[in-house]
C-alpha cells in the first residue's frame, strides 16, 4: 500500500521519539502492521521480531520445509493434501498463505548487456494482435517482425496466419525492405524454424535451411527459456503495440500493411537509436545498410504448393474455400500454387485455372467460363445450377421452395420465375419480397411479384423493363424495319372495327 510522506514521517517519529512499538503505531494510525514494518525497513532499521504464537502448522513445519527443499515447485494444493493426510486440521486458504511465506525463492539472475556488431545480427519473431473476421472466417492477425540488432530498424508485416508460407514471405519482404540481410538471424524455438531440440542438438526445419542456403545467412535459435537473448525484437513488438497498433483504424489487411510500411519508414525510423542516442534509427540504418549481405539475383520462391484431388464436381478445396476448375479436370490430382493474393491450379505444367485468393470460409470462387462450359456439356445440371444461383442471391428462397414442395408445386417453374424476378429487380429487393411472401404464408412467385411491385409503387418507381432475346444468331442479327406512319389512318381503323361489330 502506498502511503503519503506525511504518514511516513509520523511512523518514524512515533518509533524514534515516542518509542512506540509496531503494533501500537499500526493501531493508532489505522494501518496494517506490515506497512509500518516496510517503512522502518526502508529507513534502515531491522524488522521487529514479534513473539511467536503457536500455530496448527508448527508440528508439520519440518516436514514442509524438507519437502520444499526437494521439490521447490510443488504446488501448495498438493502439499496441503500431503499434510492433511498426516493429520493437519487447518483450512486450505490459510495454509496457502503460510506456504507463500516459507517457500524458498530462487536467487535473482544478473545478465550481461548484449552488444552486436554492425550488420551482424537480426532478430525475428511473431506477435499476436487479435483476430480478423473475413466473411464467415475468423483468422488470427499475426505480425511478422524483424529487427536489425545494431540500428534497431524495424520491418513489420501482418498476415492472417502463422504458416510457413507467411514466415517465408516475411523474410523475403524484410530482406527487400532492408536491401540486404545480416549474417545471423536469431529466432525463438518456433516450429517453422526448429522441429526438434535436445540441449545443443538442433534439428532445423528443412524449408528453413533452404531459405538460409539461398540467402547465405546463419539461423540461430536462442536457448530454451532465454527470451532475454532476443530482447530487441521483444521490445520492438511492445513498441509496435503501443505506438502503432493501439487505436488504429484500417479497412483491410492491405491497408494495414501499407500503414505499417509508412510507420516503419517514418515514426519508428525517427526515434533515437538505443545503441547511440546521438543519432536516430534512420541514421544508424544508413551506416549499417552497406555492411549487410547482398541479395541474390532471384528471391526465394514463397508460393504455397500442395496437391489437391478433384472430385465429381469441378472444384478444388484450398484453405477453407472451393475454387472452380474446368469440368475436364474432374477425378484428377492438380497442383495448387498460391500467393497471398492469387491461387493458380496446374495440371502438370499447364495452368488450368487462376483465381483471386479468398480468406473467407466455405465460399465458392468461380470462373463463369468454367460453369458455362459445364452447363453446356451437361444440360441436366442447369436446373440445380439455377437453384444454387437463386440460393446465393436470396437465401430466403430455400424456405420458399421447401414450403412450395410441401404443397406439390412445380419447383422448376417457381425457380425460373424467381430467377426472372432476380434479373429484373436485383437480389436485395427479391430477398425482402420473398420474406414478405413467407410471412403471408403464400410460397408462390405471384405473391413475390406483387410484393416487388408494391415496393416499387411505394417509392414511386416505374416497374423494371428487361429486354431479353433468345441466344440464336438469326434472332440477334434480325433487322426490324418499322412501318411508315404516314399511311396509318386511325379514323379508318376505328370505322372498320365498328363495321365488324355490327
């Protein structure tokens, strides 16, 4: 408990001048006797020894101390169970309090201040910054951080995972940002760097060794439970949390990384250099950069490469989503090559499909040409394809079709009618109209159409007009020549109609 200077002066005066005991001072000032002991100890006085009162734990004191000397980390709950079996009648909470006072404490360890040569070492680590919500997917927001140990120049890049592919991309992007790399890269014992370790015997990840051989650096993991050996990157991550990420607004991952690049080259580079406070990190980096190792002619390939099997439907499952392929690729094994923004599918060396990468979950990323070719090849798929399209545009249509089927309606006709309304009115208006029809318990396209027309009337909008032509060349190229209106006599036409009705 923090106390005021005035109260501290009273404690010292009552002790030295009035000769009050610790208990008397505590009672008269309304504070705990431990606070009085602390103030007197800080003033250089020995802690007052009080008369020992008998306690239920006294008979077990020797057993407890002997057990703790053999097993210093034994929990208080397990120790309580042991003494209770030997006859201890006290409560567990009080026992825990007593054990906290008698448990032997390890001696504090002193550390050397670690210094590195210019251009000699970088430190690498991941930082967790919460989660990303992308559609139906919830992904971790991970920050790859690399720090040049001498200049303290920071590279920061965010990824939606902590995979080996992101680990490799972080290295390659950092080396390009530094326009070089240090001779030694220091890691924690990450699975992407170290597969197995027993003392000094280390088995590195083979991909990690390939990266190191390509760029000619030495990967070096820190000792187990020795986070102080990579304190520069640990402090950099704390600095990123407080000076960059806190209260930051960003649209998507690309926007966040663009802001991170600007911050690393701006505010983070203009801070004082811890190695030499007379210059900034930017100035220190300008001295260190010429001493870094040169980059090879070609960067290390960072594309994710996996084999996928195509089933009966022409889709390849990759990273929680399905990507369309030509229908001729069903029942084959294809190769997926994925960057952070693109997914390519290869049959041998031939690229059969290329899509923008999605980090959503359970999505179908389709090339319309693939679906059109499949529909042309197999006409029977058209009906199911129409229902899939309708379900994606207006999810409430699924319930409407279920209720219509229970009444024995023609689902094909209903689907075709709803698709026409979708083309005329759009997905949002159709969804609202279907929900209105379901509330009225009329699962029929006519009820949906009436609701759509009512919505338009309430907004004083005219009904949509759609012009569709059959997909036939002779119809598309047909030239319609209008009649000459000069030959049109409305009076004669009315007269002829009156004669016909006589």
